[in-house]
């Protein structure tokens, strides 16, 4: 019997970023999971339960290297 673990496809390099910037059309880059920016020791958030932590999804910051546009992308975790 195998145990499945849910993992983020971007954090674990299982899929590339394929989103295009809505402003200039270039491929956006992955800036990493949002909890890297707003973790429990961040001066911007309380150390309580963070709204972007879940066992079902991972939120990444995507950004455009050409025009500096950025957005949050919610990714469903996949079984490994």
C-alpha cells in the first residue's frame, strides 16, 4: 500500500509557469510561494493562522520580468 502525499507542482518543479502577462504578453516567472513573503515572523501579518495556508492549495507570486506586473496564482496540490 502506498501513501500519497500532496505537493505543490511549482514548488516541486513538476510543471512550468505557463501564464502570460496580461499587460505585455511575456511569460511570467515564479516568485515562489506567498508564505515566503508573509510568514509567521513577517512584520505585515499576525502570527496567527495565515489565510493563504491550506492543505489543498499553494499560492504563488507570479511576476513579469519585463513590465513588473505581478499577481497571485492559486495552485491545487497534486498527489505524489
